[in-house]
C-alpha cells in the first residue's frame, strides 16, 4: 500500500505540475494576445490621427488658397513696383511724390527657400496741407505690406503761398530682392 500511495502522490504531483504549466502557458498566450491587440489598436489610432491631420491640413490649404494668392501678389512686388505705387498715391492726391531714399533692411528666410526682405523708403512732396493729408492717408492704405513709420509736415513760409512739405518714412516688406 505504501507503494500505491507513493504512486498516487507522484501522479498527483505530476498532474499538479502539468496543470500549473498549462495555467502559465495559457496566461502567457493571453498576455501576448492582449499585447498584440493593444499594439494593433495603437497603430490603427496613429494611422487615423495621421489621416485626420492630413485631411485638416489639406482643408486649411484649400480654404486659404485665395488669401495666400492675394498675399503672394502683394508681397511679391519688386522695389520698382513699390516705388511706383507710392508715386501713384501722390498723383492721386494731386501731389508729385518723390522717393529720395530706398535702402534694404533685414532679410528673413522663409520655408520653401523664399525670403522676406524689408525696404526702408523716404518719400517727400510739396502742396497744400489738404493735399498732403490726402497723401498721408493714401500712404497709410497702400496695397502693400507696409508701415508708415514717421510723417513730418513742414510749413514753407518763404514760398509766398500756403505751401507745405511732407516727408514720410516707410517700411515695406517684399519677397522680391531687387534693389
């Protein structure tokens, strides 16, 4: 009987070890399957996020295409076109505006190989105060990416009439580099 109990004990031990081995194998297989599913889910979410981002980017690009074209048209002017626009503003106000100084300023490199250049210009003209105020208003509203930095009005008492002189310092941005 002792032998019989020993055989049962060893058999029970073997069955217990095999059962624990089965439990370990099942646990490890389930864990591996869960990790694979989590990885696949994360990858699918990343793909979906990338697709949504690309769709938003394309949508923004399509929505802003007209504005970008307008901005390119305004910012892409060369220095000659800029000077012509300033002189035409003076002509529209009845004053002969002359550019006495035009100098390049800082340049900023943009994406895509383009660069944004700053030009500083000094414009002047002579006329009545009302004409010069119209010139000042037109210089403020030029169809350029520009800023009137200073305006100086000077009364010319020696001319015999009520004549004034305007000096305007402007800063203009352009993607052209011809100066």
